């Protein structure tokens, strides 16, 4: 009995392979190979962009490099999606399904699924505008307000596609945000950044003496070989920002390279504390310092 089955089955498989089976196998294998080749090209392009940045003297990535990196990922994602859909249609046609005859049922099914797929379409449209408007790119430090979430998602952009944005925060956690649920984006590394430091001192302190000390700290910081490459110009003393019965806050502001405001803020804070301590002036405990970001005009 088994011999009869083997004899009957073998010609059937051979005939199927000679007719459309071999074409189906070749289509699937070709799609898989094309996907790997596209991923290889994407990795090659992004690696070259990263290598160009590392071999240069630049301390931060240019906006063009960030955009090219994100664009390479998006184009690969779109091309692979189109190829897989086309290959799937060809496989269905060779299996005997009339693709043209599926148009009407597909329209009905699409209308039914449209309500459930609204969020996916919204994600893709939002991702398209994020890329074309260059709101952020690979390597940017961003804060994203997400619809329905009380806390913003904050971290470094590691991946951008038309559907999602992937961040990695300071704790190493990976955060995935659907583009359609993004309400507001604060880019902390766009063009240039600003570090604002509030120095709290006693309201009875000599304001002229403190201003003189802070101006000296700013001048020395701008002359420092390690800190100067991070600064776009010399930090400035803005004066008294806030005043109460016991405490007055004196603000320092420094324009920095994008993403370097945190390093500059920590360094200036340490220099200010050391300078005031040398003069016998102690800072009053105060809330965390602020860092602000701006774009070039």
C-alpha cells in the first residue's frame, strides 16, 4: 500500500514543481535574499555614515548625517514592504487564486478592517512627516509626549521607521513609541543647545562680588582647552533671576553644541561651586538646574 502511495505521489510533486511549484520556491527564496541584500546595503550605508562621523573632528553629528541615517532605515523598510506584498500576490496567483477576482472581497474586507487599521495608517502618516520635516533623526536626544501617558518618553533615538520611533534612555531601557501617538517632541540636540544654571546664594551676599566671581568663571571656562570645543561662545551672567527674603538666584547661560549641554552644565556647576567656596561664599540648596534648547534662526 505504501509503495502505491509513493508511486502516485512522486509524479504529482514532480508535475507541480515543473508547472508552478518551482516558480513559487524561487519567488520566496528571491524575496528572502532580496531582504537580506537590502538589509546589507542599509547597514553598509549607516556604517559609512557613522565611520565618517568618527573619523572627523566633529564632536556631534550634523543634521544632514542624522537625516541620512534615518532615511536609509525608512527607505529599506518601505522597499521591503512593497516587495513582500508583490511576492505574496504572485505566490497566490500561482497557487490558483484569481487575484483580480479578490479585488471586490478585498475592498469589503479593507473597509471592515479600516476601522481597526486607522491607528496603523495614522502611525505611517505621522512617520512620513517626521522624516520629511526632519523633526529628529538617528542619534538625537529627544523628549516625546505620548498620547495617554503622563510621563514623556526621553532618550536617544536609535531607530526611526514610518510606524515607530525607538529610543534608549539613560538606564539602557529601549522605548518604542508609535509615531501616531506622538503629541509633542522636544529635540534636545537640534542645531545648538543652551545650558542655564541657577546659582542660589544668600540674599544678604554682595551681589557685585558674586557677579565678578561668576564672570571670571565664565571667562576661564571659555579658555579651557577641554571645555571650549563644546561651547559656541563665552558663557554669560544674566543677573538675578529670582529673589526672595532669604535666597536670590543668579543665572548663567551657555550656548553649546547639540547634546553637550548636560556636560557643560555639570562642569560649570562644579567650577562655580569651587570658586564661591574659595571666596568663602556658600551656595544655598536649590532645585535642579535647568537646561534649555534652541534652534538657529
